[in-house]
């Protein structure tokens, strides 16, 4: 099943693609790879999700935010690249979690992103290499994720 068909089958609603918040490209294609700049969790109304894991939101809220980042990233790809079905596989993911210094379950938060990508692209092509780290993020968003995808030739 094509990724676009899987998105419809799952009943997923993509939020509006965010405008760049600085001097960078939302996406860049180099050779056979699509690079996507860091994305935050955008709601379907265009607003951002907010919160710091371990402070005013919990692990489950962080997971939901990372899942929303996946939808935001798909929207950015669709808006700036055009064809989600040209994506062959997820290659690399860098997941950043806005959290307290005591919070230690960063990978479980970023699973919200990775598990949705696996649902859409399948476990063989939807799971790539990944890092998950804790830090302070702009505008107090719970998660920011950047990714690299391989494209079909």
C-alpha cells in the first residue's frame, strides 16, 4: 500500500505545514535523499503544542506530541516536496525532547514519531537509525524532530 493510501486508511489528518521560523529550508533534496528540517508539533488549527516533559506534561503527552510531529513532517513534505509516495524509506531521525533534567525516557517519547512512521511506511521501510535526546526547545514545544528519507529513483 502506498504511504498516501495508508494515511487515508488510518484516518490521519495532517496539520498545516509551518512556515520556517528562521533562515533555513524546510526540506532539501540532495541526490536520492530528502532532508527535513526540525519540525515541532503543529495542531490541525495551526497552533503549536506546548509543554515540558516531566514538568507540566507527562510521558504520554510527550509521546502524543512526537506523534503530532510526524503528522507535521508529512504535511511539510507534502507542501514543499509534493509526493509522499516518492519516499522509499526512513533513513535517520533525530528526536529532541523538551524535558526536565530528571526525565530519562527520551526514546519512549520519540517512539510516538517512529511508531507512526512504521505504520505508514511499514516496519521494513518506516524504521531507520535514530537518536533521542533531552534539551530545552524553542517556544516550549514538547518535541522537535528532523529526519532524512531515501527517495525512490
